């Protein structure tokens, strides 16, 4: 049996203020890490999703979309969720339907447009497919280059994630449809976007202990908000402190500490609908590590 405390465990997360906030206490050794050592790997979510399909990292953030493809290797930790509770990935463009347009009119407007997406394993893309249909016309662009792809005419619409949800108007865009708002309005559930997973070859008792460390790190950030936000500013890109704090509040909250029944129901509903639409494999072995 390997001694898990004698090796350095790889921990993957996105270079974004919300993830930096979550892992602040671990990165700065501000909580008891019970003798475990971690190597923090910061990569965009599409890259982390791809690495998860190969089981490369011990613990990693993944899109809930990607989760359906890695459950043979990973279990979902009960903390670390990114949930859009009435907000989430957005279709944006330089112009669009009237504000009074309904979902059907927005869908009709979007169909046939070339849409820049942040990756085919992202939850944004999967939610977009659930709204628009399986084969909407798209190109894959790094998430932080989507605005430029639309400005340059490479795409007519951008499907934006991360801080773009707060900065799109400043960049000259209008919101065509917020998928998190649509999901909440039609399912009465938050839209599950990302989570933390842990490799199944790690023994259950070690999984549980590591899960507790990650939860303690999130709790520490929520309790010591000002220094945690300050630490996160290195990853805030175009956000000032007020906007970074707002963004962090959107995606690091009580649902991040633990999915709870609402969060668990949201993940199951999202994956169930996607499987019924034959967009992902059927999920039968979903585990939440306490």
C-alpha cells in the first residue's frame, strides 16, 4: 500500500479568482493539511478536463460535463462546486433580439450563427446543446479569447464563462441568453458547472481526509474573505477588487462548501437530461465523497 503522505499529491485547478480563493488557505499553509503535500497545477478547464480523462492528477477541478466521461477514474468531492444559481455561461454578441424576446425567439436567432465556445467538454457547451440542440455551429476558442473572436468576425456569437459574465457589456456586447438564468427558470435548480474530483485508486479513508482539507480551505477563505480576495487578485485578469469579490461570491458560497440536496439534485438532473439527449454516456455510478 502506498504511503500517501510520503508523496506529493497533484492538485489541478483553473487560474481564476474563484479557484484561487478556494485554495488560498492550502497554498499559503493556513490550515492543517494533516501531513499531506500538494503540488498546485493551474491550467484552463478544458486542459484539466482532458487530463482527467487520462487520470493524470490525484485531485482536479473538472467540468460537470467532463465528469460523465471520467467516473471510471474519479469520484466527485462533496465540496468545491461551482454552481450558477440563476446565472451562468452566456451567449453574447454585438447585437441581438429585443429584450422582450422569449426563449423560442432567442433560440431561432442563435441557430445558424457561428458560436465561439470555450471547449467541447465544458459545461457551458453542454448547457448550450441542451438549449440549442446537439449540432449547433461552433468553433473552439480559449475562453479568454472569445471576445476577440467575435470582434474579429471569426464568430458571430460568443459563449462566455468566468469573469466575462461581468465584463461583456464593457467589451461592447449584449447578453443574448444567460444559460444559468434559463436553467433556473425552467428547472428551478442551479446550473452545475464545475466540481472537484479525486482519483478512485486513493483509499476511501484517504479520500475522506483529503476531502476535509479541501473543505477547510474553502471555509477558511469564506471566513477570512478580505485576504483571500486579495490573494485571488493575481488571477483576476481584467477585474478590479470589487468585481473580483462579486465574481467570487457568485461561485464560492454555501453550495461550494457542500452540494447539499439541492446541488446533488442539480448535478443529477443536468447529467440525466444530457444522457437522455445522447450528449454524454448514461451516468450510473455517481459518488459524492464526504
